[in-house]
């Protein structure tokens, strides 16, 4: 937990690293929740889910999960609520990319962090991004709120039912890594069946 009075005792650059690290860490928990949702929907074990989610961008995970929920969740009110939260999570992912890939240092203006943001199109543009401690706390709280609300909604939607509906389709309604995930899931089921001992009826010798 970030405590402002303790943060103010730190060197400005040390404080900057701690604040940025806290934001990235809380985003990682949000992404873990999305990964677990995909794992549930695709009925993957831990190893298979790591393979699938490790090679997808956060944006790809959000898009595919939105498509799956829209296609298979019958309660449209819950599906729409999930979609709005997922879109908000996507915005957080875009902001996280800026924070994670931008040079920064202790701010000379506020008690927080100054980022050196550049945008290159036809010309090179510099954008001021300076977050105080209070702004960091606000942004981190927002990440946590979206994470918690997504996890709660995923429980009520019963993603297991989405997985069951998905498994009944002959071919997955998507390509790329999610199709790979579905194939891995089917392979896991086949392997589990192969590992079971043969059933011997009473009439067999």
C-alpha cells in the first residue's frame, strides 16, 4: 500500500521508481485475472494456459474474451456490463504501455514522476505527462477497481458455461492462438481418455 508520508521521505528518483513499479505491479494482477478467465473458457491446464496467454498481447486477450462472452453468455445485461469493463481494461492497457516504455525521472514540478513521452508521425511531438503521488494512487485504485469488478462479474456469468458451449462447436469461431488453445484443450481431453483403463464388461473373458 502506498503511504504518501513515507513516499515523501524518499529521494525523488527512488520515489519515481517505486511509484512506477507499483502501477506496473497492479496492472500485472489485472492481466492475471484476464489470463485466468481465458484459461477457464478454453478449459486449459496451467501449462497450456501459459503457452496460449504468454504469446498474446493484452489487447488480443481483451478482444478475444469480449468476443467469446458476446457469443456465448445468454444474459445480455451481464455480457454488456462485462464488455464495458473490458473496454475500460483495454484503455488501462494502453496507458500501461506508455508508462512501461517511456523514460522517466523524479518530477521537478510535482512530488511524483515526470515522463518523457514522444509521438512520431509526420513530425516528432513531445507530450507532457507528469503524475503526482495522488494521481498515481488514483490511477492504481482505478486499476484495482476494474480488476475486482471483472473478477466478480466473471463469477456470476459462470465462464464454465461458456467453456461448455465452446466445446460443443465443431470449429472455434476464431483463429490464431485461441484456436490453438481450443486444439490444446481438445488434445488434453483426448489424452485424459487415453489414460483411462479400458472398461471390461461382464461378458468379456
